[in-house]
């Protein structure tokens, strides 16, 4: 072997050894830094060890989070904690929009942290995107409600992730007969997807020989253990300190995570408007100039008032003339007129009362027969598409033969997806509201409305229930 070949082999061996360790440590350090930046400021200076020590303590933020969640879990498992939890949840549900977000986030965490939960517990193979082509999926639950009723057989919610980012993908409803369960863990399935098939499940890897293999000693030890376990069955052991801390951690996560996520999303929206609107206020009119503190939400309030004022002014003759003049000016600009025309048409279609855009939730066979996905009708297809699909009748009187524009969103980000064109006769209309359909898509099938439709979901969320109604099990176990 030449010196160059040896050097190359040594170099590749070095990469094989150092790269996995380096990437793992880098990711762990990023997580530690992210958590420390957000939770270290919550520690009072006199309780912060770094106040007295000449060096930093990375990971202190993670320790604060864990201790905080355990304390919240231990407090909320009592009577007073349970009452506080029910009252706070009831109050959050009474806030428009915020209550809806809180309800479905709470339902997701209750489902994921429950011992009986089946969400993301099983890896399966499904034929995707057509027969004979297979993809890895994760079962998020058995389909319930009207989706199950319309498919008329046992169907499962299956999340098919993308590669290399498994946090996005498609929610499909697959019959049980078309699902092939894999004898691999969820962790192995995720690694298989992220690596694009490079990392195989551990069961497929060549395992190194363990102590006692080939001698019969290891097999004999396992046989004796099984005989002892059968002869002297162990009684129920008392819950250890670690078990209690684990349960408190689950309970704290179940209580605090939905509230924290709801507040974080609300604060993010408010901060976005404040950062972009408040700088436009003249200093003489800005309350922040005179007050020793800021007014959170001022930008959002001013944005709503400004849009309302613009609508009021443009309703008159002078306002309409100004709008027409603005349309002509932008229409004369080569590049901007195309963007302006498209955006204006979208908003006019969405906001007009007689519009059917995103007013109806449907079930379509996608991406193949016997596989179902949730879609949203955005309107009737254009004339050119109607003519080319060949589904529209000659006299244009058969509504079911009309080709519809259907938007199929991805999971968990419904702002992206696919636009397909299908005859209305080939889609199954659902009674659920658009909000319920979005919840189901975003949650990957964990949040499922019942068969009766929109009214039942509100009852399930408990948005109108008084706080003395039984709430969820604080432990989540």
C-alpha cells in the first residue's frame, strides 16, 4: 500500500471517529445554549452560582427547566393545584383565538403523554405515492369520526414524513389492510428517514459478539432468570423516588407546555405588530415617549384601527376614486402589476361573503386509490382546466361533474401543500369546520373532531364548561 493510500485511509478513519462525536456535541451545545439564553435570566442574581464563581456553568438553564416542571407537577397533583389548573384552563378557553390554540395544544400533549396513547408509537410501511412504491410512516392513531364513517372500514391516521426533515410531511388515512407494521422502534424509523436510507435499523446491523456468546453461558443465565421469575413472581413494587420525579415531570409538562406555547404564540404575534407598527408612530403621539414602560399590544391595536379606518374612508366616493387611481398607477408598472393583481384577487376571493374559498373541508383519495387525505375547496376550476379535464358536462348544469380546485396541506405546516383539480363527484364532503380540519392536519391526526361535526368539538374542548367541571388528569399518565 502506498503512502498516499495509507494517508487517505487514516483520514477517512479519522472522519468516521470524530464526525459523529463532533456533530453530536455541537447539537447538544446548541440546545444547551438555546435553553440557557431563555431561562438563565429567570434566576435571581443571588441564587445564580455564576455570580460567585469565576467560570460559566453551561446547562444551568436546562436544570432550571427540569426543576421547574417537576415543582409544577408536584403542586398541580394536589387539590389546590387541580383547582388552579381547571380555572386557568377555563379562562384561557374563553379568550377568542387564544382559547382555540390552547385547546388543541392541550389535546395534543394529553394524547402524547398518556400511557394508552398510540401516537407515534408504531412504524409502518405504506404504499406511497402509488401502488408498488413504499414509504415509511408513523401511526398517530385510529381514525375516528366522520372520516372513519365515510371510508367504511378500519382506517388509521398515518404521518408520512419528508427527508431529511421529518417534522414535515403528509397526513394520510390508510386502511388497515394496506398497512405493514415494521419491527423497528420509532427512533430507528426516524433515523432511517433522516438519513435517506443510509442508516439502517439496529436489527439489520452486524452486531459485535457479546460476553458468553457461542459458549452457552449467556443463554443459560437467561433461562435461569426466566425460571426464577416464573417461580417467584414479584409483587408490585413501591414507586421509587425516580418514578415520582418522572411522573411529576410529565404532569408539569402537561400543565405548563400548552400554556407556555399559547402565550409564546400570542406574544410572538403581538411583538411582530409592535416591532413593525410602533416605529411609524410620531414621537409626539407615542405613549412610550412619556411613560416609563412600554405598552405591549399597542402596535396590534393600531394596526386593527388603521385597517378599519382605511375601510371606512374607501367606502365613500372620494375613497373609491383614490383606490382606482392607485390601481391605474400600479397597473402601469411592469413587474409590480402582476404581483399586485394576484394578491388583490386572492384577498377579494377570500373576503367576499359569497366566496366558497376555504369554506368546505373534503376527503379525497390521495396520492392513490384507497389512501385518503384532507383537502380544502378553494373554488371552481378555471374554464381552461374544466375543458381539459373532460369532466364538465356539455350543458354545464351538472354541479357534481364540475372540477374543483382543492388545496391539500402538508403536516404540520398547512401553509404549504399541493393544488389538485378533481370533479366534485370524486370528493367526500366533511361536516367538520375549516378550523377543525386545520387542527387535524397540524396535529398529524392526534386532534380528531367527532362525527357530528363542528358543534361537538367545542364541547370536547370544554370552552363553555364552567371551571368546576372535571378537568384532565394533571399527571397525564
